[in-house]
């Protein structure tokens, strides 16, 4: 089950955190993984090394997901060289946390340009080859806060809620073309994005999590693997929550 042999996957923001774990998990099941990174080539190479340690294969590719032309060029190049694009994981994201009364226009713009527009441009570029192949899997990384809300994350939670709307609309728009579109909504996961939180804040979040701990990047990656697999062929437009019961 969950074999991905012969498939080509693109994972945005694959050089660390959840994205890195997703790259390794997809590659371990046989997919050729294109590891997108924004700026840190060394970190992307580290992901590639882990892919190879897991017996997989892939390449790294630098582009900024918020640059529609760069995204289109990258996907065109992947399809030209590899002949296909089967799986897109929109993982790249940023969180610029701020109370509403302190939010600056540039914080809103940057967050939406990366989290929402970045995912949308990648979906747009990937849809062409997927429609042609009459098969495709798109997985968007949303967040528990899209549904639960969280003080200090007005912009971030709005951007992640927008991804759920995007996911549901694209699921309806492209179901007849054989492309499924789903979201994974992680809870509180141990990564660079969350490592900066004060210990007290971390403990408070864990206290609200029925499973009583932070999640791991591998636990999120497992959900992505499922949605990317043939076994998930009847699942589209869904939000798969990987949050330890924090929001049910
Ligand atoms: P992270 O901050 O460790 O990694 C995000 C990656 O996205 C980085 O490699 C970064 O370079 C890349 N990125 C940012 N802007 C980019 C751009 N314009 N173009 C290309 N790449 C770009 O984050 P983490 O924790 O691994 O999260 C991954 C995804 O999961 C994000 O979308 C995040 O919002 C989401 N998420 C994370 C949670 C957590 O607890 N860590 C909880 C819920 C959702």
C-alpha cells in the first residue's frame, strides 16, 4: 500500500521542517521528489541526502512560490525533463505573528503572497500536466488555526483558512479531470516555525492537546503520503487534521 513508484512529486519549501519530512516520506515510497527551496541550497542538499539515505531519488530546485512566472518556469522544466508531475505538495509557508492592532500592510501582503498566492500559482502550473495525464494529487498545508483561530495569528490563520477555500474549490473544479485536491491541517508540530515559542506557551498548547504532546514532522508526512497515494482515490476536497485532537 501507498506505493509511489514512478511518480514525480514537487514539494515546496522542502529544505526543512514538515516539507523535508514530506520529501523523504514520498521518496521512500518510490516517488522522484523535486525539493523546492527559497534560498538555502545547503539545506535542500541535506534533504536530498536524506532522500538518498531512504533509498529514494530527487533533485533540488530554487524558486520563490510567490513569483508566478518562476513557478510556471519551474513546473514547465520539471515536466519537460521528467515527462510528468503527479504530486504537488504546497508546504511553503510563513507566519508573521502579530496582534491585530499592530499588523502592518507589508506583513499581510507577504503572508498572503507566500501562503495563498504561492499555493495558487503552484496549483495553476501543476494543473496543466495533471489534466493532460487525467490524474493528479494536490495537497495543501493548512493549519489547525484556520479552523480554531488563535490570538496573535489573525493574518496567518486567515491565510490558512483561505487555503481551505482554495482546496475545496479546486477539488470541485478538477475532480472530473482526475485531479484530487486536499488539505492537511497540522496542529502543534515540532519545527523551526514553532521552536521560538516561549516554553510556557508551548506547555499551554500541549495542555489543550488531548494526546498530550507536540506532533512530529513524520506524523504530518504520513498523512500527506496517504493523500498522495492511489489508495486515496476517493478522497477530495477534504481537510485531514493531524493535530492530536487539539481541534475536532
Ligand atoms: P518552516 O518555517 O520550518 O518551513 C517552511 C519552509 O517554507 C521553509 O523551508 C521556507 O524556506 C519555505 N518558504 C517560505 N517562503 C517561501 C517562498 N516564498 N518560496 C519557497 N519556499 C518558501 O515551517 P514548518 O513548521 O515546517 O511548516 C510547514 C508548513 O506547515 C507551513 O505551511 C506551515 O504554515 C504549516 N504548519 C506548520 C505547523 C507547525 O506546528 N510547525 C502547524 C500548522 C501548519
